[in-house]
């Protein structure tokens, strides 16, 4: 399949911002679209490939079509020296590997298939065995929730209104959700069917049972909040977009830090720190009590 064939395909649409990109990057956009990549993933892949392309040009005077596994290994070492987190580096390398994978699959070129195999071995090594995680003590979780509940503001008629941090934590408690649940919309909460519609990791839509206790708390939250918004929480953003995903993670993290400080819990690196993700396996245990 040629680039011209891909551009004529009715299911493929290349944004105008891609037109000045190197041909291999445009080819990646077309192939990835045909394979069903999400638009945000394709856009992120484009950004990574352009950085890798510049690295190859400046360091080796090569490009995406002429580079080998040796240049890829050099780029991995270069990223490690920049101080980026391992997970970020792994994400960058995975997009580069995906570029060579979709090309190899489209062309069935033996050399590309061999290159893809080598790059995967270099950039995506087998993960180390994870250490079994022990849930927090119920008393610690009770302490976290009490700290969140204690944060309140004065609403209409001098009525004390609970902080949104408490409503957010209780949403995670009764759903087992992740930070992106900060981006839930009011329309995602169905009080008649007692269910929550959400987008989880990987862009997969799911339906989660709405616990009666959580339903009453969210109704009270929606009634008492002093603003109007399509989102359940004040600073929620569309979880489908890359910008929205980032904003929801940041706001969830801020809520986490506020409650961590109020509860007097340890900071990261002490061995007893508290984060939303580290507490997630403990939520069902606490909710069942």
C-alpha cells in the first residue's frame, strides 16, 4: 500500500499541520489511522517521531528510513541522560517502535520486520517482577477520609458545605476509579439506573454500579455547589482529549496533596507516603465496611 493509496482511503484524514512533516511521519499518521489509533495517540506519536528525526539528523545525518537499531539504542541512552522519568522514556520509545511496526506490517518487508524485533528488544525490555503490595491499614484510610471531610467552606445561609475533595475521594472509594474520574460529567451519573458511565485507561467506555451512599453524597454535592458546570467537579475537563487527561490528573494530584497535608501523612519517598494510585487497591476494602 502506497502513501497515495492511504491518503485516498475514505477512512483516513490527515490534518493540515502534518503536511510539512517528513514523509515517514505522514506515512505513520495514515497507517496508524487505518489501524484505529486514537487521534491523541497519533498526535503524540507525531511529536515523538519529529524529535527522533531531529536527533538522527543532528547526531548521525540519518533519517527515520535509514536509521538502524544502533541509532535507536543511542537515542535511548540520550533520553536517559536528560533526566526524564523511566515511564516517560518508555512511552517515547514505544511510539518509535510502533512506527516501525506499522510500516513492517503494511509492507511485510523482512528487513523492517527484523528491525522492529530488534527495537522492541532494546526499547521494551521485560519488566521486573513487581513487589506484592499490602493495602493500607483501615485506620489510615479513615484518617484520610476524615481529613477530607473536615475541609469545608461556608455556603448559602451560612451552611457548612463539604469540600469537593471529599466528594472526589468518595467517588474513588465506591468505584475503584482512577484520577481521570475527576473529568466525569454530570450527565455520566444516572441516578435512575444507578450507574456511572466513564472512560477508563486506554479510552475504553465502562458502566459502573452507583452505590446508594455515593448517590446521596453526589446529589448533595450537586445541590450545594455554588457554580454551574457540565462537569461533576469544578475543574473537570474532557477525559477524551490529551489536554483534558492532563488537567484531570493534575487536579486529582492537587486534591491528594491537600488531603495528605491535612491528614499529616508522609511525603513521597519516605516509604509511607499516600497517593491516589497507591490507595486504589485499598478502596474496595474500605467501602465494604
